């Protein structure tokens, strides 16, 4: 246990979330607890991870979460490992909330040149009716950008999804390829705007991002025809972003198939239905983080050429979507994902109200 790698999780501590500030010391090696010199509070090294507060062996928890992340139904885990069903569902909730924090800290906080984004929705059957799950991905790195679950397939659902894409995107030329749902056009135009600060009082005016293109792929079920249309953007810029390809939504549809394979409640004609939308959201973030950080993607591998005996050979270097996007430099294990400590937001001192003290005024004047 290295105290230099720990940070204080106390929300009222001025040094919360800071690593390497020499404010953390070992409080109990046996109980795995540290102490912050700034606030004087002690905390467990598991604080901020999925394992905090669990009494079961860590190996069993990681095994159950790994099975859930790869599509094993809850009933099968209960029968095979002799674990209570309520315990498994509670671990799924914990893992989903933890992976949601990891995704917000590493993916949503990163600023990437997305170039091309594809989005789509999946209709999911639950025990209380059908819901919609909308997801988006970065095509060049196959990075899952996030998802939203809602009861209706409307503008509110699409706007929440585009807001997640907006958090990651840099103001660069961007192509968004979607299906024929008309809500994508209005939601994209509203999401990709920036405030124009002029120094005047009041709310600043929102300026649309330049070079944001929207393309739709409309599929007809009657004659099985496909219509590709450009709703917004320059055709030359879209051709440059596509390279040698055409406008399509094949990558997000393949990602939907991966989620259907790894989430038991998404499989077609399944009896392992989700009870409500909450476990569906938790499972979505668990599968999404395992897909981003813990799974090699075959199309992302790169050749590494090695010269030996005058013959040029190469071997393949495997990469995950997170490695391709520059978010990490190695393959994560499920244990590393579940034990990753998400730091809290930096401490912001409260704004002082009223007249400043005379000492502060004299120091500022000096």
C-alpha cells in the first residue's frame, strides 16, 4: 500500500482528489486504511471503488461481474456459484454505478477529434414494457461514447445522447451518421453550440459549431432499399472524413450486436428480461467499459515490423478502443476496472459574501 498513490475522498477537504501532495500517510496496514494530514480523516483504500463495503471474497465478486459482462444470465450465476439473486443484482448495480463514474472521468472528460460518429437506438423489452436504449460510438477508434435509456424514442432521448457526444468532441470537422429519425437533426444542432461571451450582462448567445455534418441512412422494409442523404454539411468535407468509404451505420449496428451478445436482457427471444430501466442502464455501462478498456478489437490491431536475417517480418500489436483513443496504454483487466479509484471533483472554496475584512483590503492595497 503506497500512500503516495492515494488521495483523500473527503468532500470538504481542500486537498481532496490530489495525488502526490504528501498529505496521505498510512494509518493501519492491517486494516488497509490511510489518513489525510490536511483534514485528519481516515479512509479505506477501497473507498471510491466497487469493492468498498463488500464482505464477500474479491475473487468471487470479480468472477460474477465478469460473467455478467459477457452475457451470463443472473439465474445461471445463482445456480452455478450458489450466490443469492439479490446479491448478484446488488453487485450489478454497484458495478454499473462505478463504471459510470469511470466512463465520466476518462471518456467524457477527454477531448478527442472524433471525425466520424455513428448513433443508433435499440428497442428493449422489460418486465414493465418496452424501453429505448440509444448509443453512440467513435468510428475511427471504435470507442463507445455512452448511452441513454428512456421510455420513449423522442427528442429528449436523442438530445441526451448528443449532449454526451458533445462533452467528448473537439470543435473540429465532424460527421454524424444516424438513421432516419428526424429528432437527430434538431438535437445535433442544439447540442453542438458554444456561448459567445461579449462581456455584457445576461446569458450569452449560442453560436453553432462550424463544419458539423449530419448524414442519414434510411432503410425501407418494404422493398429493402437504402437511401443515403446529407441533411447538413459540405459534401467535400464529408468525403474527406469518410476517406474511401460511403455513408453508413454499419459500425454502430455491429456494436449493437455486441451489446445484444453480452447483455442477457438484450438477446432476442430471451426470458432473462430486465425488471426496470435501472438495471438496464447499469448493465449498459458495465458492458461499455469492459468493451472500451478490457477487450481487444481485431480491426484496431497494427503491424509491428521486425527485421531478422535479411527478411522483414511483422507481428500484430493488439489494441483496445481506449488504447486507440489514447486514454490508456495497456489492456485493463476486469479487476483493474472495478478497483479503479475515481477522484472527486477539485475543492472549490465557498464564495465569501459581504464586505471583505480590513486586513484583506490593506494587504491588497500594499
